[in-house]
């Protein structure tokens, strides 16, 4: 409404404004997106409402200026209300896409309301000082308020922009994107709900076109084209129609690449073409390497270039991508007849090619499915050639992963599931592929019913195959019917290893029968063979049923049997696969206080299961003990609430998980739940067993962790506790773990100073020189001790280096190079490197003679590298401590880590102006010959370091002549490797050796 100040008193105008603001605040509760930002706006409005109500209670004059000010305020409230209503009713996906615009509009509106409120304040002359200040402060806050889109929403927008820019993203990318969108806007991820929301979003394009907002319409169409790739937004038929329309327009023969597609430097088809200011186009990585090698001219025109002015050639990149897609699409379509051939080699070759394409890109997987290859793959499962069957299963697994459409296409093929099940009974490799495929198919709600039917058949077959002793099965029924003989007969039959018929007692007998049978198994000393027999006969299901539904006594004995079975690692893995973890965790939480004994047995069983995960083979589907973050956090939190025996089992459980294939994820989750802080406290316990397990887990969590995570939860007290454990413990494994923690701790100056203050350096040195440590953990102890020394030898703190050197550590480090493990040698070489980096500044100049030099004592001999007076403790010289020879020997050893660390140490001798003198020492020690051998190392980083070192050394005439014959062929080999980043550097060295001309094309 328009407010006319000549007709309506100021107090009534304010009342109308308050009413409008209340409606706006109420409407803001129903917004569909940016709720936090709208909540902030509502908070401001509620404060304004309070202020305006205060104004109405005062005898304010009906002035023109006040009415004008209130009218402005009312107008801005209308703008805010319109925005609120729009964000309450528009399509949720549309609002998410426009969240940046919405928050900008919110910010602008808030500022305008602030300015209007300021006018009201200025027009109200009778305000109290307090109210005046309150309005002024509120206006300032609103004027400086900043609104930002939520982090999750920004992430989604970035993914949308990236998907549009890349153009050819696959359906799995868009499926994941759609799930993120659904979570952000609060809609179901059920397929029909996503489809409806998407159709509603598409109608927004028409609205934009009606508003003649072409920019928005273009953007919306780009987003629609992207989201149409998702399984939920387009039916298989729609996707198929779009695919064939495009494929049929391409012709049938692949096209050769255009000349413009090739990079003039690499002569490979470009992936990321960029244009230089000279108008030439190159592969980005190639031209950047050209500039990185010191060139500043165009490789073709030789005109000077600004190396920072590279512009993506989007048109050419799009043409290359379209050419690749066209050829791939044609290639895929052309392979169908080959798969139907009677020539097995041709079928296998075609399957291999298709598998490579499917693994390369999700888009290729879509095309293979849309070309209706799936019925052909299912048909090949009946082939007599097991390699053909295995290839077909592998491709089906790839197609089914992350694609509900592909899963449905597989199930719709006649006898598809039956054909896959047949492969379960074949050789182990094929069987595993079939299991993987069935697991993948089972993730789709649509196909679960089909699989369930087949699973019932499989279960029936397994049951029948295990009941080969009909008489024993009948006897088990008779025993259940004759309770007077039940107890003794069960015991005797169990001792005689008649497990199979007795298992019916666990699954279908009365509760007292179940208790007798389970107690018998719990008290028997089962051999590994017994355990396997029990497990293969299906004991797990009845035991888990007892754990979930039995009384406390039955639960306890059932858990004891599970604990015994889980001690065999193979069974432990199978128990995890068959769902034993969930019931055990529930039991542990439910009985955390009422039954200590039961809790201890459950914790011990879980510990055995955790240990079993460390024995998984690389070619197996990797299992994790705990799948959800909630289980990880909840189980770890129980450590603080349980008794010592449970604490010990749980600590060992997490220690085992930190050695399993899921170690990285487990460590990350534990650090997030402040496990470091808890473990630091447990390290102070009097219970030595619990303390030792806490220290071991502490050591695991400090491996490969970010400095911030550790520093947040680590204080001086913890550092002192670790040092005390090393000094006083009699458990060598605990000492080694505590030493490992110190080695792993962030190289923070404060922590290192705490360690020095606690006497850690002296204690660590003692362990390195004490020959009495010959236990099973000797090598690990020495590795961790030498690793801990590295923190005291950093070249950035000369005082620490001097303190370390005075302990006599340098000769010990050199000895570690001779007799230590590969890791010990690497750590020792790192410390020697750090020491040597300081040597040049500590070498004392040789004193010159005065005028009467003939009466002076002979001058001291200077260091051949540092050209001054060096000692072990004053300048940490590698030559003085006789480290060069051992370092050179390590340089020739197979461990790449130790080799690289040794090379780093030796190369400190040729830093800067020491090139001539250092190279001579390296040559005399045969180091240069070994560095040349590193040119053939499988480690590219070692190759590069060796190349850079040799490039400097061979600037010296005497060495390039001496080693030219030895180094020439390895360098030539490197220059022949395509796309090798070191090719140019190798060529440069060959130029130093006069093997290549300075203007060679290799540069």
C-alpha cells in the first residue's frame, strides 16, 4: 500500500510498518534455502519492531519528515517480504542455483532497511539518548552486515560450474552431484522425488524466457543439460534416444586427427591447448616446461614471449574432445559384431578393448550400456572359455558400479542372475568376480527382489549340501524330543565332533537346549580344524541370534564361542563379512555397566575381529571392522568408561585397525574425536598393560598426521610423560612406541625444546649406544630412536645441532649407516644432511702467517671441501666424521628411501661454491659413478636429483672427460623417453659432454 502522510498519523503509519515486518519475520521461517541468512535478517527485524513499538508509545509528532522516513522503511520491508515469499515458494533447485544472488539481495536489502531506519531516527526529535544510541548501533550493524552462501551450497555450485565447463562428465559425477543437491535443499533421494523436482526446475526456464532474461535462460539450459545425465532425471529411453540421435549423425568411420590437434613440441594430440601471445598453440604442460627450462621465446617463431600470458584455446580443446568422443563412439558401436564372432582371440581382444574404454571414463560406460552390449556380455557368461567369462564379468562389474540404469539393464536380461550365479561355483577368480557383481547389483532397490529370490535358492543348495548325513540329522531331532538324555548326549556328541547335526540345537531348540549346546562349545578346547568345521556348518547365524535375542547367560556363552572362533583370522574375516560386528557392538553398549564379564568377552571378540582385518590379501575385497563414523566415535569413547581389561582390548582393537587396509580413514576419524588427548591421559595410568597399549596406539595416530591435529591436543606434560616411559619402562615394545611418538611429533620448536628440557636427547642417545637391547623390537627401537634424533638436528636451529653434536651422536649416526635397517639408514642420512647443511658456516678459516712466517708453526690442514678448519663437534663435517664412505655405500643399496637420503647428504658437499672441491671428494669416494647408476633408477625423483647433480658436476672439465663414457648411454636413454620431464635436462648434460649440439631439438 502507499502511505500518505497527510492522511494517516505517524503513529498509525508505524503500526502498519510493524505489521508488515511481523508478516515478513513469520514468512522467513518457511524459506527453503539460506535459512541462516534469513534468520539473521529476521533477528534485525525483530529488533526494529521492538524499537518501533517504543516509538508508538511516545507522543511523536505527525511530521512530514517522519512520515517520509517511515514510508521509505515500509517500502524496503516490502522488498524484503517479496524476497522472503519468493524463497518460500520457488523451486528448491532453482533457489540453490541462485543462492549467491539471493544472499547478495539479502545484504543489499539489509543495508537499505538500515538507511531507512536511520532516517526515522533523525526525523524523531523527541527520542531518548538511550533509544537514540540503540537505533544508531543497530543501523551500524546492519550497514556492515555481510551475507555469504553456505559452504555446502558453494561446493555444489563449484561442482555444477566444473561439470558445465568439462562438458563430458559421466553419470556417476552427476548422480553424486544430485545427491548433494537433494541433501542441501531437503528433498528425498528417491528417484521419483528427484525426477519431479528436476521437471519443476526445468519449468523455471520458461519463466526466465518470459522475463526475457536470456542470460539466466542460457545458464539454466546448461545446468539442465548437465543434470539430465543423472540416472534419476532421465529415463533410460530418453537417454537412449539422445544417444542414438547423436551417434547416427557421426558416420561410421573414425577420423584421423587434424594437424592443428598436435602439439608442435611433443607431437602428441593435445589435451589442454593454450595459445601464446605469438599466436601459436601448444600443450600447456609442454610450453610450461619450455618456460621452466629457462626459455623465454616462442619455440616456433623464436619471438620473445611473456611467459605468464598463456590463454586457454577453448575452441580447439572443444574440437579435440568432440573428435575423440566421435571416434570412441564409432569404435564402440563397431565392436558388437566382433563379440559375436566364433573366433575366441578376436572376442578376447574386443573384450579387453572395451574394458579399457570402460575403465577410462564413465561416459564410455554409458555408451557401452546404451549400445545394448549388456545382453551380449550376459550371453558370454555361458562360454566354454573361462577367460571370456571372466572378462565379461569384469565389464559387467564396471558398468554396474554407480549406475542404477546399468543394474536394471543387467537384471532385465533373461536368466541374467542365474548366469551370474553359475559363475559362483566355478574357479575362485571367476567366483570372486561374480560375488562382486552380485554385491554391486544388490545396492539397487529395484533389483534386490530378483537377487533375493536367487539368494534363497543358493541358501537352499548350501543347506542341502551340508546335510549329507541323514541319520545324524534324524538323531538330532530325536535328541531334542528326549530331554531326559539331552545334556549328556549333547556333550558326548560335541566331544566326538558331531557338530553339524548339533547345530540344529542352536537354531531351533528350546532355550535350555541352546544354553547347554553353546556352553559345551564355549568350554571345549577347539582345534583350528574344529573351528573351521563349525563355521562351515553354519554356526555363526545361530550364535548371533543368541547374542541378539537370548537371555544374559546365553549371550555370555555365545560370545565366548564367537571369541574362540574369531581367534582364527580366516574365520574372523568371514564373521565380519556375515555381519557379526553389529550385534557385538550393540551388546557391548547395552551391557557396558551391568555385566563386566560379558563386556570383557565382547571386547575381546571385537579385538580378534580387528586383528583379522590386518591379514587381508591385496586381491581381496577389503573389509573394515567399523563402517560408520558413529561406531568409531562411540566405541572409542567407551575406553574412558570401561575397566582395565576392556580398555586393553579396545585399545588393541583400534591399534589393529590402524594396521588394516582402512588404516588411513580410521586414523583420521580417531584424530577428529580427540583420541590423541585421551591417549595422552592414558599414558599416565598405573596399569602398565593398558598404558603400553595406549602408547602403541598413540604412535600409530602420530604417523602421517597433520601438525595441527597433534599440536591441538599435546602439551608439555604429555612430552614429559613419554620421556619418563622411555626412561623407566621395562617393556621394549612400549619403549619403541614411545620413541616412535617422539619421532612422529610435529617438528615444532616448542615441542623440541620441551624434549630437550626433559632430557630426551641424552636418553635417546643412551639407547642408541646401549648394546644390551637385543630383544625382538631392537630394530624398531633403533629406527624410532634415530628418527627422533632428526628433530634435534634441523639446520634451522644451530644451538640444537651443537647440543646434539656434543653428545657424540654424529659417529653413532655414521655407524647406523653401516649396520642399521634400511629405515634406520634413511633417518641417519637425513640427520647427517641437516648437520652438513650447517658445516660451511661453521668451518673455521685457516689462520694466515704474519710477517715472520718462517718462525711460525706449520699451518693447520684445511678441510678439502669447506677449505677451513673442521671438526666433528664444531662444524659437523661429513669428512671429519668419516661419513662419506658409508653414505656412498648406502647410495648403492636397493632401498630407494635410504638411497635418496644418502644422496641428499652427499650433495651438500657440492652446494654453491663447493662444487669443485666437493666434486673431487665425491669422485675419489666413487660416489659419482653411483650417482650415474641412479639415472636408471625406477624412482623418477632419484633420477631427477641425480640429473641435477650431474649437470652441475659436468660443468667441470676434468669430470666431464672422466665420466663421459659411463654416463652417455643412460642419458641417451632418458632423452628417448617420451613425455619425460627430465628429457631436456638429460639433453643439456649431453651438450656439456659435447655429445649433442647446443641447439638440439631435445631442449
